[in-house]
């Protein structure tokens, strides 16, 4: 059984897959920040705020044929930090597949995610979203 923090990370990804901004909002702090790491075009915008991530979620979910699915392979927790390695399967309306691998470091304030630093398959992200 997962700890509450690990479950929050799983719930966050499930909310992303469903495009469920209301659920995601309940999982993050008001001062939540999100960084995409690496050389992907998604990283060029820099650190995103809670509102920016919710807006991006709307755009992403509108592009999906059906909700995305995420599979977690490894998770570790220490103090206020959860690290997760997972993969996702998403089919886009433009016919492209966005089936990628991810690593995320989540920091918590209490029981809510305060920040996420996400590393993804940058070549795949750019080929689908650039």
C-alpha cells in the first residue's frame, strides 16, 4: 500500500490523463510550480505556475482521443519528497502516439504537492508537440 504522498503523485498523473483540472487542483498547493527539464520545447517556457499548468492541462486533454494511462515502475519517498519513474500511453487526435517515459521529483507541503520537476523523453515530446 502506498503512503499518502505516493498516492497523491499517482492521483496527480491520473488527473492529468483524464484532463481533470478540478481533481488536480485539490492535489496541489496554491503556490505549486512545475518545471519540465531537459531540452524539450516544453521546457522553454520555464517554471509554470498552478494556473499555467491547469491551462496546459486543458489544451493537452483536448488533444487526446481518450484519457491517457500511466504505469508506475518505481517510487521512493524521503521526508517531503517523492520520486517516481513511470510511463504513459496517450493517443492524440492528430494520429500521433505520445507513449513516453518520465521521472518526476515532487516536493510536498503537508499533504499537497508544492512542486514537480519532470524529466521526459524530450525527443518524443518535441516530435509530437513541436
